[in-house]
């Protein structure tokens, strides 16, 4: 028995001594360590270096291995498999046979199917329109009316599946085997948490463009999967849901996105191009260009260009160019340009240019330029330019230029230039045909200046030129404008005057003022072809008889200019030589005169 045992041990020892050298000789080739240091060498040379160091041979089809491609590697004491994976970028598989390592094409991914039904755990009713998806594989399906789903899976198992539906808690299961059928997944209800971000992310799909171009199933899935997003390098699609990420495209933020007809993505952190349209659930950074329209639920930072419409449901920082309309729900910091309408529902800090209308829903500082209408719903600091109407609801500090009207509903500090100007409180300058203000601490220059709180009045008076004169004086004590007309009485020595002027009042005491005026008038003396002009500097004391009635009188100085020397019958002769004056040449004459009359102050005193 002892001999038998000794013999058995001797046989085992001999077997071990025989096998050990064999094992050492046939050591796993892929685990052998080699060092490779090459710069722009052919692949075939690298393989030769590796085989010589590892003392084995490569076997491969030269038609599938780019042996003449130049590579650069710098690896020290690395396994053969790691060297090959880096060299071939994981595009091949390897098989050992004796002293040979065979290089083969990578195996094709297996395609499997997972199907089942989703139920409400409380009612046991099928859960329709629930999203079943894999976070790792980015595949998904939406259950039908009976809660059924079926998904095609490429790759190995196990696979984690998540079920999400609005009003239900997320449920995750792990599928272990291929060809998994008739899975039963129960989900339970939960209180709906109206996260402001989630609500914002779903707004784009709820717009009329979203309802028109996104299917009901795609919009339902986007609502279900509201908190899961992933960033990937690129995506390409023909239309929403038909692309590299399938129905999961709305959960992917891409660095580069190419949409032939249109695409629906989570967002862009790079460049997105579309022949038709782009829709983004979250934010867009850098560049987004579409032939028709862009809709972004988040913010845009960068450049956004669309042939028809840009619609941003958050803010814009950068440049937005739209062929027809650009709409930003929050603030604009930058430039907004459109062919018809540019709109910032909140603030504008920059430039807004549009062919028809520019609208700012909040405060603004910068420039608004439009063909027809500019609107600022709050304080605006800057310049509004339009061919139609400029409107500022609150304070306007800057310049309004328009072809028709400028309106400052609260206070205007700056300059208004247009056919008609309105300011509730004017602390600047109005220049137009018609200027209107409730109160003024500034200057209104125009044919008609209407200021509610002012010294505006109507004056009836006589002077040395004609006995009956009427003047409409419009403005404040500091500055007012005048429209003047006058006539003689009777059929002899007729004369008719009409013109305009400006003036200012100086307060002496409570009941006594002094005014000075400069006027320019024409005198009709029987011929419209030769109408002489008269320029007058006049001053007078105002004596307040009552709150509205004023008596005034004072001296004047007139300069008369006329080419007409022949006096027509029945008309008054000029210049008035009976008044003292200065000799100013053949066409100019001057004299000192007088005026006196009554004024009725119709406006509230300023």
C-alpha cells in the first residue's frame, strides 16, 4: 500500500513537471506584456514588433486590416490586448490557437425583443401611454391602450428598463434573458409634483407648432420622461422620432445635431442645423439654424437663425435673426432682428430691429427700430425709431423719432421728434407739428403745442398795424409758441396779418408779469404774389385782473420787408412812416410801435 501511494505521487509529480513547461509555453497570448514606441509607422510594422516581443505569430486577412495605415503609439509593459484595442479602436475580436493570435472582425450585435404589459397596481387596469425605456441603450416604447409594449434590443443582457408616466412613480426592473416576453410590470400612482423646470421643458411641445409637428405619442413620452437627460456627441434625424436616437431624441443634449426635415431634442451644446425646423426641450448654446423655425423651451446663448420664426420660451443672450418673427418670452440681452415682428415679453438690453413692429414687455435700454410700431411696456432708456408710432408706457429717457407719433405715457426725459408728440410729464424737448403734454418742465417746439398745466391763453389786442388781433399762446412761462391773426375794419385802408411766434414770461410779483415775444407775420395787401413780411420784438406788462383774465400793454419794435412799392387802392400803406424808426435800406424799414389788450387763460396754471 505504501508503494502504491508512492507510485501515485510519483506519477502526479511527473505529470506536473511535464505540464508546467507546456503551460508556460502556451501562456495566454493576450495577457503577455509588450512595449511599443513608434511614431507614424505602418500597422504591419507594429504587429511585427508586438509578435517578436511576445514570441507568437499573428494571423489575419490583409483585406480587413489596414496594414499600410500610419500610427503612433507609446505604450510600456502593456498587455497585448490593450495594445491591439488601442491600435484598432475596439473594432476587432481576437482568437488564440497555439502560437497564433487570429484577428477577426468584431461580432455583430445580437438583436432581441422584450415585450410585456404595464398595469396600475391599485386598479389592475392597463396603463396606457406609459413610457418604457432603457437609460443605457437609449431605446424606448410607449404602451398602447391595453398597456402593451414591445422593444427591440441590440446588445447583451441584463438590461434595465424604467417605466414612467405622468402621475405615477418611476419603476425600474432588470431583464436577465433574451427574448423576454409577457413581462408584467406594475406601477403605482403618486402626487404630481409640478416642478417649474419640468413645466418649462414641456411648454415647447405644447405650442401650436409643437402640436402640429410632433405626434401625440412623442409628446406623451416627452411628458413622461421629464427628469432624465443625457449628453451625447451628435445625432441625425429625418424627422422627430426618426433618427439616431429614435423616440429618445427628446432626452438627449447634443454637441452636433443635423435634422433634414426636423428634429426634437433635449437641447444643444454646440451646433444644430435643420432643413425644416428644430425643437429643443431645454437650452441651446452656441448655434442653431433652421430653414423654417426654431422652438426652444429653455434659454438660448449664442446665435439663432430661422427663415420664418424663432420662438424662445426663456431668455436670449446673443443674436436672433428671423425671416418673419422672433419671440422671446423672457429677457433679451443682445440683438433681435426680424422681417416683421420682434418681441421680448420681458426686458430688452440691446438692439431690436423689425420690419413692422418691435415690442418690449418690460423695461428696456438700447435701441428699437421698426417700420411701423415700437412698444415698451415699462421704462425705456435709449432710442426708439419708427416710421409709424413709438410708445413708452413708463419713463422714456432718451430719444423717440417717428414719422407719425411719439407717445410717452408717464414721463419723457430726452427728445421727441415726430408729426405728433405726447408726454404726460415733459422734461425734455418736443419737436413736431403738434405737441401735447399734461405738464412740462421742458420745451415744446411746434405749430400747435397743447400743455394741460400751463399759462396757455387766448389774447385779443390792438396794435399800430391793425386794430383787431387774435393770438393763441400755447406753452409754459419758460417757453410758449403763438399763432397770430389780425385784420382792419371798414373798406378803406385794409390789411390782413397772419403768422407765428415764440415768447417767455417773467414773474415780477403775484399779480404782475412781464413777457417778451418774437413774431414773424405776413401782411396781405391785395396780392398773394407779393406779400410783405414783418418781424416784431414785443414786450408788455401783464396785470392779473382775475384768475383767468389778464390786461396787458407794452412797446414793440418792427422790421418790415417788402418788394412791393405800389399801394393798391383800398389797402393800407406800409411801412408806417409816422412811427419813429431806423433807415435800413430800400427793402427794409423799421419802427417802434405798441400793443395792448386782454388775455383769457384757459389752461391750469403751471
